[in-house]
């Protein structure tokens, strides 16, 4: 399969062009040769991740957090040098989808998390730079649900806000929408205090843990629809 | 003592006017009447903190994290309403010092942390919007030092970077300065990955825990030099 | 009636969300308790206005000029402290509508002024930051009309531009639209000179005087459609 | 005398290069021929002013309010066409000094106003975009002083803030500096309300009236030091 | 014919209002009297061009490059004084259309160039600040085509990108669109190197030479549809 | 020699930190291993240049035009991929100095050019984003001097402005400084017209040709003071 066909397919599927994102989404590192037979998926681009992806036979890595943000890469030195060097040496391309992979109804982190939590009446919520990326939903039964190691106690009928990654800033917006619980990945201290001041309950289930949902769903979609060989490369904790 | 004399004294002591800070430092909430007999200190402005400060007899609260940031307060609703309402009802003034209380050599979080860790040859490092707020220093002995519950293992002679609060973005700068360890309060996931990519060891000792050092040092300075009655109001975990 | 129902009704009625305004429109100060039985209307938020509104039994003040502009309130000190203190002490909420209350065809200052002046063929004109807020119209008879103490001489058939408040900057645009008269509230000296250079006749009828029209029309609409108790609190000249 | 010598002399005298001004100060319109024998002074550039200046024999007009502001002149149409056409047809150059002519200790509007009001202990105050342009001073005797038609009652020993033109925004700053009176040219309605909220007495003595002081002082300085023929062209009220 | 009718006709024809252009398009210099009997066309506004236009009897000049860009004209001195002085002395108005005259399908530089080169399947390409101004097309035969003195060798079936003026920055975009040749007016050195790095063939056919096409096509349209007397004033090389 | 020692030496020598430059100066691409035995110099970073530099045995390339500008590199694709790939494959580092290498009195393009042209009384001129990068000087004899293929006729005593690269925008500033000739590398069409309107003679001597002077002077300085092996790699015209 051609690299350009795959990247164009993901661009369309996730509506990448519609997002005003601090991540420079889509293809971030090219490669020599356009043929791709195997695609590796992960949350974060790192030299270690790329080396393991290449070792698995992948020519393309698809991640949630790439290496080009904002204005771009000022210097190919330090950590970013390591990532680019790993990709160039292994001749592996890198594709990143950040907010589009939070927001997608079909395979975004937040719809996937909401389905995982058993929410119903899911609808879009929480606007980041004009992009509505999270969701709210209604808990469909009492009980405790897990995201990674974190326990999420749910009461049937309560309204729950969900926004993956570092999204503590939306806790108060969740309260205004009538939620009694807001689930995110991680929250800065300022957002923890703001949520407390507003009287909003917030659970931090892990930045990484809340963001494996999207890449895995995208992996399934690509395997199913493009018939590509795929592999998920989990993070190795150091 | 007059409120204006106290705020002017802190402004001078911390050189508040020299910082380009996203916090609108100095007096953030006024009060009726200029006489202050007792000053409460804490890390974060919250309705609970202010109520306990007022209950202790304080007319002025001095904090690291106030309620006015960036352009200011758009609406006195939600959580910020609760804080302002608590202050107005109790007739308590609020003073905030953010970056100036990170950076001060005499009573800033980072010099205090460095002294707490037994570092020597302390010097300024880590520039945030043109404000140099952190420090580096050389570990003076082998062993484990604690910040709150967090253990910091140190090897004599190693260079250590220190920046309180949410300062993970400086991990790579610490490496460039020759540090083998970077101590901060909390780090976003992106900064954790960036530090890993750069091969930099980083310890997160708690945003709150790393920032009690500065307000307590300022409290001691005010008690000593202005002869004011003071009290530190610790956070009650919810 | 619930505070949130009233504010949402005004937001919809005036299409508040469509305006790019330097005023932070909609609810600016909350209150304890959601029940509102009486609403006070005025042009400008001041401690005196709020105290008189509260004395009249109002739980909510609706004004054209609130207290939160641009980035927001940097410090609750000085004059803004007085206004917020008055609202907090009296437990009165504050709602502001600036450009939306200039522009509304149903109850905005400028359509009301145009009807007051007897203009016909009224149409929108004068764009401020992308918001078309004023009107032009054709005088329907000869004679002098008054706005407050100011006499406005009109000749049947002449085209008149109208923009309430401080809108002298539109005088030359009025000329380009074929107006022979431009009526505003107040004009800065620079705008007076620019109008003279362009050969445009401009009448300043008072910032306050031209902006009582909108709040009074909104008061009538709320009284009529929401059935709320209302009162207009005029300014007391000092 | 050469035009370039005169403009360089004023640039130096008023330290024009030090000001971050919305007016594009210094020479705004050139002329054919560098010889200048007579200089006309006025507050505002208008076609009428320029025509009268040319009729008096002037080759150069020096004003407080020129025709080029901010990014510059977008179109030579309407009112600005009239002014430029008048200058080009009469071959008259135009020089503008805005903030520099408010601030100059030797011949700025505000020091001149302060001397006119009999203030002593005059010192700089009121910063506009980093430029300190106004003054404060202490009234030296009881009584009423006039600026144009406006009466300014003064009590010996009271501190007075002075800022010419449209400077009502500084009323609250004057209060913080301990002034009991703030004198300006004109104030927008928002500034009037803000001053009232802050409990600050403000007198509006006229934008034009407060700004004849600077150009006249500059005229005297040029007549005295450069030996040039000069004339002041007063505004004719329309 | 009235000046305002002509300018409004061109505004509509070229959809001037739709472009976000650094040129302040439409009428840039007005004139005394609204009657226009003859219109001169040229690429660049210069004192020499305006003088020759006036000598030919024109009351209006229409150009691709006017004199007002960005924020506008800061000072009527130096070169811009010469141009304005020439226009004012000869009482000639000036109209400029920059990007709208690059982009117009009917009479823009790039569609005209594409037709001149014999391209088929012409479609819009190359977005500058949100304005799509250039084209791509397919060469319809083998051979060499000329633009001014520059030879453009074409191979039947190859895809060619065309963007008049200084548009070398689009060379790499042309490659991404599948072009094997990019034709522009002039390219900065940085763009030449960037095109080489990307392996893209680029021909610079002259800024002036590529931009006579649009004004001449507009001239024909105005002559044909408005029935105005027109003249093209070519540049005289100095 | 260590890479970091060389880059720090150039940073100091050219005062790189003092420039507000659109080029992200200093080290742009790192390499594996810190030892550098040979340094290649050139004007422009290209895959071809880097390959030839590596073939000559260089571990470090020093250029005037690097690959990271403004916010940085958004995507490692297309032309920039080729350059980075060449550097990574050959394990060659890249150092860029843009404005600092225009401005340096010791080895900058413009002082070198001025000395080449035989100018005397050389002094700094022409400010770009606050950086004074060019020079003026007085021709010391009559005659023709060459820069590359371009002839520069000079008359003894005339004042000449010099600014390498694409600096046509300074032509009018040169006139205001009393120059009768302005020498630059290349000028955009708009700057050519502006210079003509202002009556200023400008010679374009080639962007590349005017910018070999600085890198060659830096090469001599490094060879002399650091004792490094160096080579200049000229551009091969394609």
C-alpha cells in the first residue's frame, strides 16, 4: 500500500483538516520509498517506540503525540534529535493525530472512553480552541468501572463529562453542563484547585491510560477497512 | 499596621514589579478598612482557605496562587464567585505572589528547596517568559532527602536542577546545564516523554509540596521584619 | 423565576453569542440562590445603582455597561471593588449586554432611537469589530426632535445615521452612505475633527441619554414576555 | 531655514524618538523645496487650518494632531484627501507631535497646564503605553483658575493630577497617587462612571482648550531659539 | 461616467471584498470631480506613470501595485510623496487591485497566463493568506512559449503550476500537486534553494512581465462592458 | 575539537544571542559524537552541499542560510526531509548564522563587502527588526569594482549603502542617509519600484554572490583562531 494513500485515508477519516490544533497533525516525518506493508500504533513518539516499531517490521508509525507542535521543531538537537535519528536510521515514517483522535465519534479517545464506561446519550462537549473534543453521557448502571488502574465509581443516571489527556481545565464547564463527575487523564494543580472551588468532582485516570483508546480504535479501523497489517506498541515504563 | 504598607513591603521584598507573570501579582482583593493585625499564609486561594484564615483572625491572606490570572476575572461566577464571596463576607484582603515567590533568593520556593536538599553552589537557572525562576546546585552529600512524601536520592557532587510547581518543561534545559537530576512539583505527560527522549531523570515531588517552602519563608520574613502576627493555613485534602 | 432562565432568555433574545464585544456580556456577577422575583434596569453599573436596585427589592440588575471588559477584572480594588462589594453585600446578581443591546432590532438602542426620531426605511449600518450595531433611516417629517435635552432638527427625506454611545468614529461612514446627519451619544475630539474634515454634520445627544432607550425596551420586553416585576433606576447626577 | 533642520530640531527638543505613540510623529507631509521662512502652529490638522496657514505665508504647519495614526493612511479619500489636497496645493509641509508634546517638561501641555494652575512640586505621572505623559502637583493657593471657559477650584495644599486631551482613564490612577482632583480635557462616559465608582473628582476642561498650551509653548521656543517667524492659528468653531 | 460607478464595477467584477490582501485594494487616491472619461492601465503606480497617464487625458489610473499597503501610508514623504503629488497636481484618481487581479478567472494574471501558455484543465491552486490566487493546468502541446523574453519549454501532458509576481514560495506546493514545472514572475533566493532541495523545476519569467496580463485583460473588459476610453501605459525601463 | 566548543565560540564571536532573527541561529542539527576535526562552510544548506561537505571529511557544516526559520520545521517532508536525511545519514551537524553573519564588523557580509569595495569611514546602518545589519561608507577612488559578475561603478567621495542578500527595502533609507548608491544582493519588484519613485540608484549584485563574503571571513577566523581544518564548498549551479 502507498504511504500517501494511508495518510490521506486517515486525514479524511479523522477530518484532520477541520481542527485548529497545537499539534501539526498528519505526516510529520517522511521516508524513502512509498510502499508501506505494516503500521505500528502507539500513544507517544519516542526513540524507543520507533526502534521497536521498526523492529516489528513497520514502515509507518501512527501516534497521538508526535514531535512537531506549534511553530514546529526549532532545532534537531537533544530529545527530538533522538526521535528523528531513530526514524531516519530505520527509514520509518511518522504520522500524528492529536485533537482529531480525541474527538472522532468513530474512533476518538473520548467516544471510546464513554462506551467503555457504559455511558448512554453521549454527546459532544468541551471546546478547545474552537474544537469540541470531549463528550458527556449518562451512566447506565451503578458500579465501578476501571481505566487502567483507576477506579471510576458510577451511579446510574448521573451525568458524566469525559475528556482524555490533560483536560482538567474543563472541570468547571462539566459542572455548568450538569455533570456530577468529570473524568480526565491528568489535571494540573491549578485545575484541581479550580475544580474544588467550583465544587466539581474530578477523577484523573492517567494521561497515557485515557489515550490508548483512540489509537487502538484507529488501528482496528485501519486493519478492517484498509486491510493493513498493524501492531500496537505499548509504552514500557522506565 | 496598614494594609498598603504591608503590600508595598512585599512588593519591594520580592521585586514583584520585575516579573512578567501570568499571575496578576500583588493585591488582588481589597477590603474595607486599612488596619491589618494578622496575616494568614497559604499556597492556594480557596473559599475554604479564606474562611479558615478569617476564623483565625486574619484580615489579609498571602498566597502563591491567587484568583486573577492573565487578562483577569471575566465573570464572578462559579468557583471564583465562591472565593470572592468568602473574602468579601469576611472582609479579608487577598495578596498573591507567583513567580516572584518562586524566584526570590531570600524566600523563594526554589532557593528554599535547594537549601532543604543541602545543595551548594546554588545559582539561578530556568527562564520562564524572561523570568529566571529556578536554581541549580551541587549535592553536598550522598543520601535520600524528602519533600513531603517524595524521596529524592542524591549523590555527592552531582548537579541538580530545581524548579517548583509545574515546571517539567525545564527538564531538557537542566540536562543542557549538566544536571543529572531535575526536581520539580509536577510534570505534564508531554514533559515526561520529552525528558525521557532527552535521557533526563526527573522527579515530581508534588506541586503543593514544593510550593509551601516559599510562603513559609515569606511568613518568617514578615514576622521577623514587620513584627506582624502570622499563621500558616495548610491545605485540607478533600 | 430562576436566574438562569432569565439570563438564558436575554442571551437568546439579544443573540448575545453572536457579538465580538469588548464587554464580557451576559451574567457578570452571580448570587446565592437562584430565585429572582424582581429585576432592576439601568445604563451603568455603579455601587450607588446597585444599592438602589437592592433597596427596591431587586435580586438581579440588567445594565448596558457592566464591570467586566476585555480580558476581565485584574484586581478587585478601587472602584470595581465598590461595585462588587455592593452586589455581594446585597446578594444582587449583575447581567450586562453591551453591543447586543445597541444592535437588537426589537429592543436595541439604535432601532429604538430611530423609531423615536420618526425615521422610516430603517436599515442596519456601522460595523464595529464585525458587529453591525447602528442604523440609517429616512426622516419622515420636518421638525425638531429631542433626545434628552438635545434638539435634533430633521428635514423630511434626509438620510440620517444613528449610533448610540461613543460612536463618533462612524461619522465619515455615514457620509459615504449618503447621510446628511449623524446622531450619536458622544464623540471624541479626534472624531469631531475627522467629521469636520469630511464635511459631515454630527450631533452628540449624550452617551447616557442615547442609551436609556435599549434598557427600557428590554425592560418592557421582559415585563411583557416573562411577566417579571421590573424597575428602571435612573442615574442620579453627582 | 531648511525644513530638515527645523524638523530635526523639534525631534530632538521633544525627544520624539522615545515615544511609543499611536500618532506617527515628526514630518507627515513633505513639500517641494527645503526652504522654510514661516511656521504656523495649531492643535488640529484640517483643510481649513492649512489653508489659513498657507494664506499667512507659512511653508510648514506644526500641530498636535496630525493626519497619520497607527498603521497609517489607508486611502487618500474623504476627509484626509481634503487635508492632503490642501497641503499639496499650497505646498505646505505638516509636522505632528502628539505624546511628545503632552509630556515635554519644557513645552508640553501638561507641564504648561500645571504652571498655569500655579501648581508646585510638579512631577511626572500617568503612563500611556509606557510613556509617562501627565503630571501631578500641589496647589499653591486657594481660588479658582480658568482653562478656557472652565473653572477649576483649587484648595491650597491639595494634590492635583493633570493630563491634557482625552485622558479620563487616568482618574483612578490619580486617586491612587493621592490626588483629590484630576483635570483633563475630555473623558469618555465609561471613564466618568469609573471615576465616580472610585470616588475621584474629575474636571473636563476641553480637549482643544487643554492642548493649545503645548503648541504655543513650542511656538515660543522655536521663535526664541531658532529665530523663525511663527504664527498661531486658532480653531474657528463651526 | 462617474468615478464611483467605475470603482464599484471593478470591485464587483474582481470580488475585491473577498480577498485578505496586504494591498489596500480599490480606490486609493480620490480626485476633485466625479466625471471620468478616460482610464489608464499599468502594472505599477509611479510618478512617471501617473504623469504619462494624465498627459494621455486619463482621470483615473488602474494598477496592480498601488501605493497603500498593510496599515497604510505612514508619511507622505520620499517616493510616496512623489506619486501622491503627481496624482494631486494632475487631479488623477488611483485604483489598485492586487490579489483580486491575480486570481480572477475572467481577467486575472494567472488564468490569462495559463491561456497564453495553452494550458487546459485549468484549476485554482496556491493559497496566499487564505486567497487561492494561482492555477495549475496541463500543457496541450510540445514546444516553447514566451512570456516577455523568457522561454518556457512545455511537454504535452505535463502539469504546470502558474503564479504571477513574486510567488516562488509555491514551488514546493506545485510539486505536491504533481506539477513538473512551476512558472512565476520572480523568486527570492530562499525560494530558489527550497525548490532545488525539493527537486522542483521553476522558471522566473519576470515580475512585471507576468503581471501585464491581468491589467490588460481588465482593460479589455472595461472597454467592452463599460464602453470607457482606455489606454495601457507600459513601463519605461530606466 | 568538541562540537560544543566550536558552536559556543561562533555564538560568542558573532554575538548570536543579541539578534532578533527569523533564522533560528546556532546549532540546527546535532550529530552522534562530539568530536569535530573538519568544518565545511557554505552559503546555503542543501542535500547536495551536505553530501559534498561530508565527502570532504567534514563533521560540521556552517552556513548563512540553514533549515530552521521562524517557528521551526513543521514537517520533515519534501525538501527539508532531503537536507535532514543527508545530514543524519552522513552524521554531519549543521550550524547557521544569518543576521549575525550579515552584521559582524569582523567577519560579516556587509563590512567585508565594504572593504572589498574600498569604502572608508564605514559605519553601521539599516535596521531590520531592531538589528542594524548593513553599512554605509565613502568611496575612496573612482572606478569599477566587481561583486561576482556585477560591475559596481564608484565615484570618489560618494556615499554608498551596502546590505547583502535581499535588502532592497533599505534603498530609500540609504537615500535618507545621503547615499547616492545602494548595493544589495537582490531586490523584490516592489522595492525596485519604490527605489525608482524615491530617485535612488540601486545595484543588485546577487543574493549568493554578496553572501559568500561572510562565511569565507568566518572560515578564515576559525582557521586562524581555533586552528580547525576548514573548507569552503561553493554552490554548483543547476
